[in-house]
């Protein structure tokens, strides 16, 4: 079924000048960018986005990293978009990511892991709405 998912190109990948290469992978896999913007997240924005991880030991470092530079947030649309994006990204820890995945090719550490993608339909709905209003999404 056609789905939408939220993708974030994280500060490490933006700093590496890899925005275009990463978006090209989404497009080549049949995902369409239907919304996009560059943001430099505040502590409140990053902490709210990752609220489910609030009690985890890595939460402070995660917020610190996600606010360390600009990110590119996008809504990707396509058949099976949530799982497709997760396949393209590879495992959260780049050391465990399959060859040819975005994290294997662009990420160094579990903190600086190049990209985020929604992990379920429920989180995709919340995450898309966290960054985009309906009139900013250009379904096509
Ligand atoms: P992301 O998919 O953006 O969701 C939460 C992020 O926390 C994750 O990617 C990692 O970059 C980061 N993180 C740091 N340590 C861990 C950990 N032990 N387990 C899961 N995520 C972690």
C-alpha cells in the first residue's frame, strides 16, 4: 500500500555534503520526496521528537548530536515506504548495517548514523505531523 514516512538526514551526513546522494537513493528506490525542509533543531524540538527515548542513557547525547548542525527533514511517499526506507538505511548501528545501505556507506557511529526513518505506521504518522502541516505536503 502507499505509505508516507518521515526521513531525517542528520547533521553528520549534511556536514559530509551527502544530502543529494542520500535523496538519490530514495528516488532510485521509487520513493518520492513529497515534502522537505532544512532545519537547525532546538533542544526542545529534538527532545520532543525523540520523547520516547527520554529515559534512555543515550538521550542527552542524541539531543546534543541532533542539534549540532542543520538537518534535512523529508516526507517520503511510495509503496511500502516505511519498510523500504528502513531497508535503504540499514541497521541503526552502522557497524551492523548491510553493505550498500546508507548507514554502511555514510555513517561512522551509532550516534552519528546519517539518517533517521520512522519505524512503524503509528510513528510515521506522529513524526510527519511533528515537522509538517498538511499544506506543506505535496502528495503526487
Ligand atoms: P534513530 O533511528 O534516529 O533513533 C534514535 C537514535 O538514537 C538512533 O537512531 C541512534 O542514532 C541513537 N542511539 C544512540 N545509542 C543508541 C542505542 N544504544 N540504541 C538505539 N539508538 C541509539
